[in-house]
C-alpha cells in the first residue's frame, strides 16, 4: 500500500467526520456497517478490490442509503479501472469533492452465506486460484501474483458437472472448469474477462468455460488476454438478472477476489442500488 501517513494527510482534504484504519480482514466491513447504523450518508473506501468488497458487504441491503467513493490503493484495482477512476490519490479526492456519482448495480450471492459484490464472481478454477493467492504472494509479486497462483492451481484443474439455470426458462447441463458472473469488466489487474459488461445495465454477464485439452485452453487464455474470447464457441455467454448454479463436486466461488462460499449458489442483480463516485465524462 502507498505510504499510510501521506495518504491520511491527503484524505484530510475531504474533511471526514471519522477516519478508520483497517488492520485485520473484515475490519472495513465492520466499519461500514457501523457507519450505516449511525446514519452516515457517504463512505469513502481507500484500498483495493478486497477493501471495496468488504465495504459493500458492510452496507449490504441498505446500499440505497449510501453514496460510496473509492480511492484505489490496491494491487489490482479492477473495479476502479472499470469505472475509469484516475490513478492518483489527489485526483480521486478531487473527484469525490466534485460530488459526481452514478447509480450502479450491486449483486447478491446466496450460498453458504449471503454476500454482495460490485465487480466479478468466479467459481471452479478461479476459486482454486484464490485459495493459492495469499496476502504474502500479493505483497511479493504484486500484479504477477495472479499468474503465480494460477500456475500453482493448474495441476488441480478439473471438470465440474454443472447445472446453470438462467431464470428465464433456459437451463444447461455441462462439464465446466470455470464459471464467471460479472457486473464489471476486469479481474486480475486488468484482465478483460467480461469485456462488454456494464455495471449499470441491470444485467449479469455470465461466462461458462468448459474443460478442454491443454492446447485449446492455452489458446483460450490468449484470447482472454486480448478480450476477444466471446467470439466462437470456446465460451458460452449469456446475460441474465438471476442465475443459479449447482455442481459436482461443489465449486468454490470468490467475489471481487474474496472467497464467499460453494455451490449451490444463486446470483441476483440489485439494479442501480448504489450511488458510486465515478470518473468525470
């Protein structure tokens, strides 16, 4: 993270009523929940995608009561990239002070527990990658940590017998290695996993990635890097407002890089449920 004292000094320009510094996992969620309970109308998250995810979960179903700003300080900053936030702390503070916000969708995921997210959830191989992605690996390798954790998880790549119900009468049964449910466009420090996703359209972009031979998986990975993997038949792509997923064995799912539970899982969009500070147009 950037120098803490320097960031705190810059944040004083916002004249915050309360400043909380997180020291443990889950702290940002607790602080956000307390802010909502105490009837604050604006919360500013300073951190990465994981911090943002905690704050979104602290707000939870009361998202319509809050205006949320973000100062991106993380390794990936994928949602900040999606909504085109500027690169520097100073520029983001200027943006927050401008008062410009946009209504964005929030996604509710119900499995072992209920969690919320604004960017991307993935299950299967992606869940295994997140299990390998330790805080130490992030600190040591930065953006390359995602590549390192993927390499560590690759020997465990397997097919999951999966049933996906899109809630509109369409249900598919297929062997998959990965499922992606996207509200935003990017993962893993800028990988355009859902290149056409719009976090304000009231829809989930759903990608089903089947298990294929090694050479075909390598070609697909190259297409994902370029953002043109939705052409052809390598990936099944759908849009939906609600999608439920069952699998054998049970897929492990993450949301915004944080583990959230296992299939069966149901994703449902909460359209334009949150006022989010976005880049000037």
